[in-house]
C-alpha cells in the first residue's frame, strides 16, 4: 500500500467495559451501518456490506462494500490486518477502491479501559484518489468524509451503550 498522508480520528467515552464495546463494534455491518443508510454524505446513496466466512472477525478476513453515492457506483475490498481483542482492530483496502473522495485507506479502532467506561478512538489514514476528477473532489471533501465516517462510528457506539432512563408514568388528577 502506498503512503497514506491524511489522518483523521474521532474519540469519545463509551459507558461500557472494553470487552462489551469491542464485541459490539467487531461486527463490521454494525460498525459501518452509517454507510448502509441514505444520507447527505452519501449523496442519497448507500453501501451494502458483504463479509467472507470470517465475518470480518479474523486477521485476513475480507469485507466488500458495494453501492452508490451521488448516483455513481462504488466498490471496495477491505482486509483485516490486526485484531487484538478487546483493544484494537485495523483493516485496510485491498487493491484499488472505487470511491469518490478518498483512495486507499487504513482504518481501525482502539479501546482503552477507563474505570467503568471505555475510551473509543476510531481512526482513518487515507490517500486521495488517483484520477484527476476524484483527486480534486478528495482535496475538497476528503477530510469532511473522514470526519463524518469516524464520528458516525463513535457516536453509534456511544448511542448503543447510553443508559436510557425508564419511562415514568405520570398520574393526572
């Protein structure tokens, strides 16, 4: 993989033990669920996650994503390169991804126990796309996409573990 000169990360405290957080976000379909929903960042499009028999939970496991953004067909193949339960997981693109604003990338998360909560950091190191039109788009929007993607992964994890107050019945007199 060529040099990945751009970096972005999002960090938050998740109200759960590290093992629980890891187990929850180790499911790549769940972690990438923001890509499966139509949104402004996807130009109204969405991506489908397809895993091999390792389900993205073993080193060497492949995860494919296909779909559309802004009406343009996108696809990529990722391979899990590191998995240290319950602390760290890393995956990177295999081959040349077909994306709009970023090119090849390495992405992952790190979980650090901090008492009754866990510090979750989701990061991406990426290159701009090779072709001229996408490279130009990458210069304009690559950082925004990286921020949106990492923030969605972190905020989805926080939301999953957030303590929800029980509903209270209020008596009317």
